[in-house]
């Protein structure tokens, strides 16, 4: 009943004023320090207890930990670890046909094939040659805005030079195959590739590297044009202007994360792709979805912290699986 109640609350919230939230008010902020390897162990932060993004948790591509402590509880079903075989593809396709609300939750691994480095992978990880506290934290920005701007500008140039890859295209194709359903992409990525590939709506919980805003939230925002190569002051209030993304030590945007949470809790089917579930608090979304009774499907070539509890843990690359899934749905449609 929880998912149906959440879904009704979500639709009521969609139809009503923005300030009538169906969930309790935002509680006091907290840092989500990784303390245990089991995401469904109690206690967990309740939905909408937003935390700051910590650099020691930003390690997409490696195994990770979740807050809570303790071990899997007996009520959690055994994971259906399986390779991408015909029976699992058929099972997921059947779930997809029945689902009305679908969420795809993506992380840094999805953009790796576009040539965008993940954070710590191998010799190409973003943090291998720089200190994230200097170039990607709010404290670093306040100390030296020019240094942060310069590093993020180089990252933006790389993002602009590259293109959405086959996995992004496969997810856009999947959305085309799911007409009459609502498919929402929730991404931790800042590259904008989901939108460029054709998915909509896309909830960017960590922001975007393509937009600038006033650091003091005075209301100024603008596209980040290639000509803007140096840090500058806000034309409205004089505060520093910075990319509109979440730096380490900052709170996530409450409105965006609340929307992501509600879509997760009211989904029928929740796909997790390209993430190792180590960046908090976004990594808690599939955990909350699972607790609300949503069917969770993990698609990843490697085991992650979520593998032991996902209803389906499919060892496959994203492009291969979602292309095959789209073809299966299209065949069944006609």
C-alpha cells in the first residue's frame, strides 16, 4: 500500500501548489558518512533528510558503503544474480510492459564510453591528478574561485567535445518504446548527455556543467558559453558566479531531489545503471524505492553494494541490455 499512497500523494502534489508537500518537512541536514556495506540495514536516513555531498564518498566505479550499520535483515529476499540471458530479458520485458511509472537512475559509469572519466577508475580517474578539495569543493571555491573555474572549464570542454554514447541512445530508444508510460531519468551525471540523446524528463540531482549561477542564489543564471573562460562576478549582486552543479560540502537542490525521491517511491520499475552507489545521498534513492515495494533492476558489468538486494542484478553493459530490451518491447508491440 505504501507505493500506492506515495503515488497518489505525488499526483496530488503535481496538481496542487508547489508548497503543499506530501512528505514531512525537510529535517536538519546531516553528512552521510559511509558506515556499513548494506543499504537496507537500519537505521537509514528517512526520505528528504538531505545531506551534503562529501568528497570521500565521491568514488563512482568502486565498491561503496551505505549509512546505517548492521547486516541484511531476514525479510530481504535473496538477490537474483544472473547474467543477461534470454529468461532475465524476458522477465524484465514483462515487468516493463506492465509498468506505468518507470525510473532509470544513472551514474558516472554510463558516460565512461563517451570518454568522460569516472572519479577514481584506473589511470584515467578525475581525482588521480588533482585534489578534489581544491577543485570541486565549496571551500575550495571560496578560497580560490579561479582555480575551481579553470578546472571545471577543462572538464566542460571535454564534455562539449564528446557525444552521448550507445547507452544514452539505447535509453532514449527505450523511452520511445514506452509510449503511454512515464519514464523518468534521474542522473548523478552533470554532462547533459541524457537530454542530448532525447530522454525527457531528466532530473539532474548533482546539477549541470552547462549552466552558470550566482553563488549566493540571487536569481542570476545563464548558459555557460565557451567564451566565458574566466571567473566573473554576478551582474546583479556582485557575488562570484560558478557552474550550477553540486560541489562537495554543499546541499543538493531540495526541489530537484524531492522530485527524484517521489518518482522513485511511486515507480513500478526502477533501473539502476552505471553507478556503484557510493555518492550520498543520491545513492539512497534505490534503497528507498526497494523499501517502498518497487521492483529494482540493476544493470552493471560488475557487482555493487546494491547487487545483493536488487530484484534483478544483470551483468551486462548498459547499451547491450537496453538495446536488447527496446528490441524485445518493439517486437511485442507489433
